[in-house]
């Protein structure tokens, strides 16, 4: 990966960590690794930061297998585990029945919303069961902008997930170190690093309101120079207005 591109990603992650005091000395952080490019790059970047940071912290990763009919193949899970082992991150795989529940309930609730809630619950439970009090998610700046737009246009509310949230019912702090990183940077890095990205197996993929918002953001970014950095400023204003405890 080019030095300038490398610097831009690490600078954005470092700024997010510093702005929201995401990582402290002695932290044990569980990384949510879905097999997508965002979470794999997050693992790679945090493993590198761990080597150089004056604050000593440990990393482990967890992958929630959604089960049939969207389950990971053995080859996909093995590739993810090998990649994580190469950067010295232990890997836990937890089986679930998320896919079965979502396909069974389709029509009663938006499938993407239900799936996200179930996966989130599985991750929180995994963090509790494995003894972690800090969970890192790979949400990016693009994800944050899309979420803000979804809530604005479909719910009429000015809301978005926060860079750092304390879940009092679970005693878990959720952090999002990639929240200043743009998707095009990640795609380029994933290709150059040869990350073992597992393609989405969800039958609803590509035909959702989120995909529509992703397309809107992409089109606006072409027409409005610096759109994402401007939207980052908007998001920071939104984040200042909401508490960091859910």
C-alpha cells in the first residue's frame, strides 16, 4: 500500500481514537470481524497500532456465523483465521441462527434491521461470555453518513450511531475506530493487502434502503467536492448533542 494512502488511513483511525479516548492502557478489546473489508482492515490497522502505541492493550476477534442458509464456508473461516493469526490476533467463531430467524420473520420486520439487531445482540453476548468489556466495530465514515441520511429521510430524526457508547445493561463499551475512514480508501487497501474478504451471502444484499443511501452518498460525493469531510463536521455536531450511554 502506498505510503500516502497508508498514512491517511492511520491518521484517521488515530484521530478517532484520540478524539473519543477509545483505547486506554490495559484494555482488552474484542474485534467484531464479519469477514468484510471494513472489519478486516480494522483488525490489521489496530494490530499495527498495538505494536507502536505507548498504551499497551490486547486484541482478540470474534466472528458470528449467521447459520444456514447464509453460513460461512470452512474455507472462508479458515482464511479469516489464518489472516488474524498472521497479525497475532486470536480468533473466536460463534455459531448462531440469525439467518434462520431473519428469513422466517421476513415480512413482519425489515430484514436488515432485524438482522442488525440480532447480530449486535450476539456480539454483545460474545463480549460478555469471553470476558471483554470493550467491543470494536468496523463502521466507517460512509456508514455514519448513510445512517444519518436513513434516519433523516425515513424516520424524520437527526440520529446516528456514536463513535463510543457505553452499554450499561451489558457493561460494555462499544468503539468505532474506523469512523473517520472513507470507503474508497478501504477498498484500495483491501485490494493491495490481499485481505481475505468473504463476499456477502445474504439474499437481501443490494436491494435495501441502505444500499439506496450508499448510492446517493456516492453520487453526491462526485458532485460535491469534499462532501464526506463536510458531513463529518455535521456528524460531530450531532455526536456532541447526544449522551455516550445507551
